[in-house]
């Protein structure tokens, strides 16, 4: 019983740290890049903005949204009897 | 027939308290940081709970199997309970639900977030002990998988706040590391969007996890009574009723609990709020996807604590946290005691009078608790007032309200 529980909780810890702490970190990178892009009062240093960083910021945000979307579709589709396959790199729905 | 109607009514009432008790798990941090206005937050959460409830198509008919032995593995009631239109099974479920509702309302009155699923399981265990004795409870399962009171309730309860706190601590620490150098006001406004997104995920997860428990209980009652036979599907009206009950409960907003979670544990900023909700969403969704659902409440509380631990110089009010943990310890036995007392009383009197009397007691207790809550009302207007240190549970209410009522 305890071993089974240890295995299950270990998996939850691993995935949760990856997603639950990794995505906020990625989002934070986005915020930082956005601030760097805006410059001026957005940063403590008050340096001039570097507009190219805004692109980096939006790539970060887009990645966060994409990971959430894939995660949700994995969970919801399994409820409807489908699984998500990454065989073709792009996620596709396959009936279980 | 009367008993069946009472069971369905109390099940829907339980579902309502479930939504109402757990609004704070998703929305407390967004309300506390001002990312969302209180009313907007509960509305958003209610809508997402509603959607979540309809997305949960996996049949939760075997929900009681985790802790008690009144169903077989397909979800059908055990044949020995089918006598007299399933009277005994309906009584067990009825009293278990009452135990859950009473405990949910009492902890709400005290402003303590406690697990609604533990309250439900506690009530069921109590009623089963009263009805069938020790053998009616599934303590450990057969040892081949995580099962029973120990495997599905007690072990997860110890682990989930720790796991959530760990993830949120790491997340918060990373976020503050990465955004060092960004002006605080600029970061605050950016992270508010992240907060709204992550809080929405927690609401959605709550709807998918919790509404189906009540759906399973009602369907079990219908099968026991003999008016439904399909163990693979939930009747549509049950699904709709449960989805709307949990959404309505969420919309009503358990403001007392929102206040404790949002203001009582940690003074929270929006980067912390986002890290906390991201941790909650990740832990809840992964655990339920892997087949052992953790209590939303335990996870959310752990995450909020973690967001305090991960920020240098942040205060965590351990006194408030300890009072919550104490409430978690007694949730199972307390809801169980109510369930057992209801069963003894209702079954002792028997006939229709027994369950009706028990139902009347439930209504009376509910009325008393609501009346009592009015004395120190917490609502959308004052939920964010300054938290006064070392206040008693009933007094953890804004100063202004106390002054006007005194």
C-alpha cells in the first residue's frame, strides 16, 4: 500500500514540478522580456527599451498557452474515450 | 419514494455546499490581489465549474466504493440492499450526505477551508458504521491497488498539501528570481493575467472532479430504488441538476473561506498568486488524470502556504494554518459522527417519520448556522479588509462589520 502510494505520489510530484513550477517560470521570463522591451519605468534600472525583446515575450506567452492547451486536451479527451498521440509530432486525437 | 426524493434533494444540497465551500480554492488569491473583482471572480468560477461538470463524462458511479461496501465493482448496489426498494442503502446515503452538509456548513461558519470530499466520505463511513458495523467499511482495499479509507483518503490527505506547497515554493522562488529587476508595479499587472488564467484552470478542474461525485451518488440511489438500470451512464437530468447546483454554490461564494485563504494565511502578491494557482492546477489535474484525485482544498491551501515560503521575507501565519490542519484531522470523524447519529435516529424511529425527522434537524441546523453567520457577515464588499492578527474564528471578520454589529 505504502509503496503503491509512494509511486503514485512520486509521479504527481515530478509532473507537477515540471508543469506547475515550470510554466510560471516561463511566464515570468515573458514578463521580464516584456519589461525589457518596454524599458523606462518598467525596469528598476530604467534603461531604454529594446523592442525586439517584446517578440521574445510573446513567444514565451504563446508557449505557455500551447502547453496548457495540449495538457487540457489530453485530460478532456481521455474522458471522452480518446487519447492524444504525438506520433506525428503534432498532437492528434485517436480513439482508444 | 419519499426517501428517494429526500436523498436526491440532500445530494443536490450537498453539491451546492461543495461549490460554495470551494470557491476560495480557485479564486481567493485573485480576489486578494485585486486581479479580479470579487463578484467577477465568483461568476467566472461558477461558469467554469458548470463547463467542468459537463466535461466530466467518466462515470463516477463507483464513488462510494472507495470507502464503503454497498456497491459491487460495476457500480450496481449489492443485492442484499435491494429489499424494500433499497431502503437501507438509501438511508445510508441520505445520512452520509447530511453528515457532509452539516460539516461543510460548520467549517464555513468558522471560515475554515476543509475538504468537501472528506466531509462526504466521513458522513458515508459514519452512516455505514452505524448501519452495518466495522465490516461495511472498506478500510484498506485488498492491497493490490490504492484503495479504501487509508489509500484513498488518509494517505492523500497527508501528502497533498506537502506536494502542493513544494511545487508552489519552487514556482514562487523561480518567478521572483526571474523577474528581479522588473519594476514591481509592472510585474504585478502582468502577473494578474497569469493569475486569472491559472485560477480559471483550478475552477475547471474543480467542476470536473467534484460535480461527478454527487452525480454518482444520485445515480446509485436511483438504481437502488429501481428507477434506473444503466451502470454506464448518468441520467441527463442528474447531470444538469448537479452541474447547476455546484455552479450556483460557487456563485454564492463562501466569502468567509475566501477571506481566510486570500488574506489569512499569507499576504499575497500577484506573482505569488499565479504560482500558487499554477501549482494547484498542476497537482489536481495530474493526480486526477493518474486516477487518484486529491482534495482541491488541501492542495489549494498547501499551494498558498508554499507561495509564502517561496518569497523571501513573506510572513506565513502558522496559527491560521494550524487551525486549518486541525479541522482537516477532525473532518472525517466529525462528519462520520453526524452521519452515524442521523442513521441511528432515522432508523430507530423508522418508517417515513425517521428520515423526515432527520431532514427537519438538518433544516434546523442549517437555519441556525446561517442566522449565526449573519452576526459577523463576510461578503463581496468586505472580503479583502485587513486581516487582524490572532483574531478568533468568528472575529476574523473585518473590523468595520464588528463595530457596526456590536
